[in-house]
């Protein structure tokens, strides 16, 4: 029970200081209260029902500096009003330290309810005492019988509240100027807000204003101060995360990308938000681009190319690849680095990588013949004869002066010979199965435009002469989807197998000169 615990605490105080007048007065008041308790018919209210029915109930609470602040809490006052109507409810609320303070005030007691002394007399804490937030951690020294004046806690709270309100007004003025882009005025108001009340929200706003004003170093300084102050007062981690994030943004503006990445990561450690994560990804890309661009050096690229050529000639293909890779990093827009590396990769039988390098070279220079030819060679090595023929066709179109026509023709003959050697004696079922396994041909067949061309070819075979400009039809003919006779000028050259499984009796590839598709005359059999 509260009264028993209080009585025990005062007893301990008197043991330490038998002349403590306040402790003696407290013992007397508690004994009177306990006497009244024994007179109650219904003891469920712990003998304190009459305390809450005291006519001077509110006056006593207002006089006591520890309970006067409770008068402004409407919810708490409604709870006390219910106690006055039904004292039996008190028993369920005794764990509330505010209720204990109210009971002490109604009893006229001046006692500390924290862990330490039970009152100004210095009694040790009873095991039944309820812990209070304004605890005293040690026994106070013996004092005279004159009771000390109560701490002006309410005055401090009032002053703090007034300072907070004044600071918020300055913050509001700062926000108005910030929205109007009057950053100097906003900075002045945010500084005043911080001087009035120490809330790192004002420092974050101050940093934002300096950032928008272009003072990135000042922004970083204010954010660092906000983080330091926030750690000391255990501020909301979201506010600390915001300060870290703004430091990262300031470093990003200063193009100090490593520092920006570091502070963005710190912000995410405090509080993970999508906008900071997006900024982190963006600055990481900027850092990679910055490193790549700063690495470009044409002179060193030429040194790497010559080194790669030396390794290539000595058949040291892996080192040649490394040197050509260094050349690409030093001069990423020079197509020679890609084609040279493709040649070395071909020697290492890394054909897919060689094709990708050739494609990169063609992107940078569509007329670079070495890239077209090496791509065709890599496709042939992978037995992708259709792609080899396409690469040869692209090479022919790029060879404006026909300087490489003989090499291209040779590659074309090799691809066609290899294609039909593999299909000779193929049955209709095998042909259809092979076609269905080729995703490129299946995709072309499914195209509505190509379906229309195929239907037109059945009705008007002569129309194929014009359609042969399409590399897709060329692919069909050499894949066995369609059966045609190819005639050059007025002579019969050869026959191609069709989807029905007709055998090819004679294919005179040696007499076919690789020519643009439009110069062929196509005759359906």
C-alpha cells in the first residue's frame, strides 16, 4: 500500500536524522490518513476516497509546484474527476506516478518519488515506492529543519515552451522566405530559431537554405553540426539521416563523388528512404563515368595498341587481349581496339565475345571493313551460317570501293557450301524440325508482312525479284524454307532445297559471284 510504504520511508529518514521536522510531519499525516482508512466501511479505495472529495481539491493541486502543471491536462483531470465519483477506481491507477504526486499533494506532503531519497530528509527508497522521472540518485546531506524552497520546475517548463514557440515563429518566417527564394533572409531566421531553442530541425533547414544559395561548404558545416548536436540530445534518427543525405548532395554538387557516396550510405544506415537510395545509384554512375572519362588518353591508347600487336604476333593471345582492353579503356571511341581484341578472342575461340566486339566497332564506324569481316568469320566458326551470310551482305554494302570483294565472296561461298553440306539428304521432317528450332526464322515467318510476301510469291513468282532486296527472304532461301532456282543473266546456276525435301542435284557455287540481291532473277520452280 502507498501509505505503508510512505510511512516506512519516513521512518528510515528519521533513523538518519531524528530531528528532521518534515519527516516527523509526514509521519503524523500518514498516521492520520491510515486512521481514516480503518474507519472506511468499504476499503477498496485504500482509505483515500475522502482525499479526492476534499472541497479544496483543486486549490491544493494548484498550490503544489509538482501538480500545478496537471491542471492543464484535460484527460488527466477527467481521470481525477472519475476518482471523486468512484474512489474504488484509485486502486487500478496507483502505478501512474502522477497519481502518486496528486495523493502526496492532497496529504500535504513534500516528498521525492524517485529512486534515491524518499524525501528531503534523505530516507532511502522503499521497495514499494513507485519510480518517478525526476529521480534523485543519491542521499542528500543532512540539512536544517527549515524546508528548502520547491524547485521552479513549472517556471522552467514555461520558459522552455515560450522559447520553443518563439523559435517556431522564426522557423515559419524562414520557410516563407525560403519559398520565395530569399535565402539570405531565410538563413537569418533559421539562425535565430536555433539560438532560441536547440532543435536540429532548424539546423537542417538552415543547411537547406545555404545549399539553395550555392554555399555548399556552409551547408556541409551546418549538417555536421546538426549531426553532432543530434547525437548529444538523442534526436530522431530520421533527422540525422536527413543531415547525412544533404551532406552527400552537397558533395555531389562539388563533384566529390566518393564523399557523396559515403554520406549517402551513412544516411541509409540511419534511415532507409527511396530518394536517398536513388541519389546513391545516380552518383555511383556519375563516379563510374567520371573515372572512365578521366582515364581516356589517346597517347597511352596507342602504346597499348602497339603492345597488343606485339603480343599478337608472338601468339600470346591472352596478353594481347589485355593490351587491347587497355586500349579500349584509353580510347573507347576508336574502333580498332575492338576489332583487334576480336581477332585475339577468335584465336582463343571466344567467338561470342568476338562478335560483340565487332558490333561495338561497327557502332562507332559502320564503314570499318575489318569489323564486318571478322564478325562474319566468328559467325562461321560458330556454324551460324545464316548470320555469317548476313554479315557478308553488310560487308558488301559497306565496301563502297570493292576493295574487299574477293575476301567477302570467299566467305560467302564457304558459308553456303557448309550450309548445304550439312543439309544434303535431309528429309522433309528433318527440314521442318530444323526450321522450327531456329528462333530467328520462326520470328520472321510469324511476321504479318512476311506472310503477305510469301502469299504474293505463290500468286506472282516474278514479284520475288523485287523482294529479294530483303535480307529476310535471302535467309529463307538459304535456310530451306522456300525452293527457288537462282538464275544469273540468262544461264542456269544452281538449285536450292525447299521445305518439301527435294534433293539438290547440282549446286555450282564456284560459278556464283556474290552480287547485291537486286541483281538476281528469282524463278520459282
